C-alpha cells in the first residue's frame, strides 16, 4: 500500500519534470526559429545612409540598433544581438554590407562588401537564400547610398535657404547632414544636451558680438512700443547728426 503511494508520487514528479523540460525545450526552439520580428519598441528608420554611417551601427554603441546590409538593403538585426553584437560569433558583420561574405560563407572582414562580380552561381544562390531569410526575419531599417562627392562651391548650395534641400556642413573635408538639428526646438533635449547648449552659449557670448534677437513674423510686423521708441530715437539722432554735419559744411 505504502509502496503504491510512493510510486504514484514518483510518477507525478516525473510527469511534472518531463512536462517542464518539454515546455522549456519547445519555448527555446520557438525563440530560435521564430524570433520576434520587432525586438524593440520603436521601428528603426535610418533612411539613406553611406557605408561609413552604417559602420556606427555595429553594436558597440548600446544606444544604437545593430544593422546589417544585404545588397544595399539595411536590416535591423538588434533582436539577435547575441549573434551580431560584441562577443557574438558574427559580430564582424554588424554595421557592414555583408553580401559577399554571406554568398561565400566567409566570416572575414575583408569579404564584407557588395562585390559580387566574381561569385559563382552557387554562391549567388547562397546569398539569395540569406536575403530571403533576412527579409522574413528582420525589419528593414534603411538603404545604403553612395558617398557624396561635393566641391566647396557645390556644398554652398546646401545652406538651408532652399528647403526641403538638406543642410550640410563640412569639417576637415567630411560632409555632415545637420538638417535634423538646425532648428530651435529644444523640447526633446536631455539635461546633458541642455548643459552642452549652455556651454556653447557661453563660448559664443565670449567670442562673438551680439547683434540682435530672433523674432516671430508677428512681432516683425507689429514692432513693440519700446522698439518703435528706439527707432524714433535713432531717427532723431540721425537727423541731429545730419544737421550738425550741415552746420559744419556751412
Ligand atoms: C561550422 C560551421 C557553422 C555552424 C555550426 C553554424 C551554426 C549556426 C547556427 C546554429 C546559427 C543559428 C541559426 C538560427 O538561429 O537561425 C547560425 C547563424 C548564423 N550563421 Fe552560422 N554556422 C557555421 C558557419 C557559418 C559561416 C561560415 C557563416 C558565414 C557566412 C555563418 C553565418 C551565420 C549567420 C550570418 C548567422 C545568423 C543568421 C541570422 O541572423 O538569423 N555561419 N550559425
């Protein structure tokens, strides 16, 4: 009788352990084969970027997603940071165009590019399989575009006067697109960014002459009373100067 109860208890325990193990194995397999397409809350959209810009998304900066490009299409592979992030078996692919490497099944930095001219039929097929896999697994985050080559004269056209043309500036020959931050909206600035802004203001106050203030179009049309008085004062001063000059001439 006592032996019967022990047997039932042992069987129940075994069933619980086996069920738990099965659940764990099935859940792990599901996570491997059907990972969540969108691992992060926000959809990443880097737009059209150069290979140099893409290299910033290699997983080393924890505030940036991990991106990989195949035939110029950029995928957000952050959901598999264990593969592509630092320390992952495929971390050298992070932030790169990897068509050639995947076609040739080569985990080598020098193969990370889009040169496909000398790939065999079989290698091109392999690449296509990778592309199919990436399309089904990862969200598209942007496109690779060639680097701009502009002379200083050509660069001058990107000065913000012809919106929606972007605003570019160059520092030591490298051209940056600064359109995003060329406005006075500070609503999404962090405390650190506001501190940085205060430092810049202090530098500008120390270095350059203040010549006025930015006003809204409405303020421009209806100048404030103080401004009208100031304008009158200037006019009177100019008239006084003119009459002094006239007297001198006489
Ligand atoms: C002994 C050889 C290899 C073994 C055993 C192996 C094994 C694996 C395994 C188990 C995965 C995870 C699969 C998944 O979760 O979908 C994986 C992923 C991957 N492997 Fe390999 N691999 C090998 C060689 C290579 C080579 C030579 C390349 C070069 C291109 C490569 C590229 C990749 C890539 C890019 C992924 C990530 C795929 C993704 O993002 O889903 N592997 N590999």
